[in-house]
């Protein structure tokens, strides 16, 4: 019964030790300082030993929630500079649409001297570009669409950041579950090997069983090392995305079931607003036509000393109207039209992709709900079978190889049940992500 002994809880009794010795031992323990590490809120409190020295610590922050975490990640996300540029572009277009002139006003100064006739003339001119019919309204519309598009791009990128954070958190949690399971199995097999060694020494088991148990233990150590490595990789991915090493205490999400998200999905809305922006840009370019009309005004002053000069000043006004220049604008219009149609194609493709993602997220939820019930039932059955198998091994009814097979299947069933529970919570978050719901 050596093997069963290592899985039993110790009997509730106190050894016969002098009372004064227990009191002295208690005082000694109370006097020892508590390590600072014991006070830290490390995310993996179950970590007692490490296979390698390299560690990427993650700390729970009770003041941090998922919404705040996404906002903090958004502040450091590389696309933030691009969003700032979009806002500046929208502001610049808006300022241009409010201008009274369609372009920069030009002033000219001139002086002419004819020495043989002693004639001197001074000229001053002003040239003002005018808005074409409907052009200023087109510019107002372009400014409005640029601002709306910038806001839509910000919402789409924030949803993308939310997806990265959601994925990193749940990937890290799955890695944590696998690490803890590998650690638990390693401890079980260490106790198993110790028990078998004692039975081999007593002649109850052959030496081959000790070697077999040691081989299994070495395999579990390798599994533990790889599980720890995957955990560290998942931590690094998380800190790389968020630029912090803290996580919220709770980040489970309530499922927001949506059958048809339509055009309200932030990613799809961002592309559609880009389309409207390009259409407004196309209309504004077409409103220029052959070019800008200009109003001109000039003043000529006669400052000659010649007696024939009448010392007069002349004032003139006029309008410059371009024509026949629309052919030169066509390449620019065609280029914007190419970009417009490319965005329209991307919108259609994105709509299909989102519908597929929605279906997959919904299907994964249904599958994992069923699988979780099956996994929990399998876990219960496997644990009962393992208890019976351990008892049979302790009395010599089965060999060690059969025990190890049942041990392996039971641990897989336990891990699978834990993973499915986590996956169900993860799939709720991924479903919300697929339909465009922010935390």
C-alpha cells in the first residue's frame, strides 16, 4: 500500500514531542522575517520552482480593468501617430473650406520708365481666386467626411487593439493552465518514483519498474520545461502588445449575442467612411473644372515729367475665366476613382470576412458548451478509474505500465476539462470581438 499512502492526507494527530520544544519552534517561526516576494501579487501564485532562470513576471493590478487596459494600450499603439495625422488633415480641409477665397491672393507691383520720352509709370495689381459654382459646398462636404472618417478609423483601430489584448490575455491564461497542470503532474510522478523506489528496495517490485517510473518522470520534467517556456512566451507577447506587465484581476466578458451586425461594425464602418471620404474628394476635384476663375484689379499712376503727360491715374478691374482645362484634371480624377473602387472592393471583402468570423465565433461557442459538459464528465470518470487503478496496483493486481497509461489519460482529461472551461470564457470575448463589441 506504499503507492496509496502518498496520495492520502496525513492523519490528524500530533507526535509525542515535549510541549516546550513546540513552543520554542513556534516562537522561532514567528520571529523569522517574511520575504518581500511573498507580499507581491504575482499572477502565477502556484509557481514554486522554475525550469529555467529566465522569467517574465506578470502582476495582478486590482485597480485595472479591461476597459482601462485597452485605453492604456491604445495610447502606446503605433497607429496613434497616423490617427493624429488624419485629425490634422480633417482640420486643414475644414480651414480651407471656410476661406473666402479659393486660393492664395496674389499682388503685383511694377514700375516702367521710358527715358527718351521722360515717361514714368507705376502699377499695382491684385488677383483673387474665386470659388466656382458649388465648389465651396463640395469642400465643406469633404471636410465633414474627413472628420467623420478619422473618427471611424480611430474606432476601428481601438477595436483591433481590443482584439489583440483579448487574445493575449486568454492565450496567457491557457498557458498558465497548462503550466500548472504540468507542474502538478511532475509532483505526482516525483512521489510515484519515490514510492516505487521504496517498494523496489523491499523486493515488492522489480528494478525495471523503477527505471520505467524514472523515464516517465524525466518526460514530465521535459513537458514542464516546455510548458513554462510557452508561458513565458505568452507573457512576452502580452507585454509587447500592452507595454505593461500588469493584468486586471477579472477580465471575463458577458456575451453580447448579435445575429446581424450590419454596417455598424467598426471595421466595416471605417472602410465605408473612407469610401464616402473619397467620393467627397472626387466631387471637390470635379468642382474645380477647368481651373479657378480670378478677379483682378489694378492701378496705373503716371508720374512723368513730360509736359505731354496729364498726370492721370487709371483703375481697372476684370475677371479671368479658364476654359478647356478639364482634360488636365482627368488623370487626377481617374487616380482618385481607382482608390475609390479599391475601397469599395475591400468593403465587400471585409463584409464577407466579418460574416465568416461571426459564424465561426458563434459555432465555437456552441461546440465548447457541449465539449465542456463532456470534458467534465470524462474527468469525473477518469478520476474514479484512476483511484481504482491505484488501489489495484498497490495490491499487485496490475503492473506499473497499465497504471501509467491510466495516469496519463486521467491527467489529459483533467487538463482538457480545465482548458475547455477557459476556452468557453475566451470564446465569449472572441465572439464580442467578431461582432464589433467593445468591453
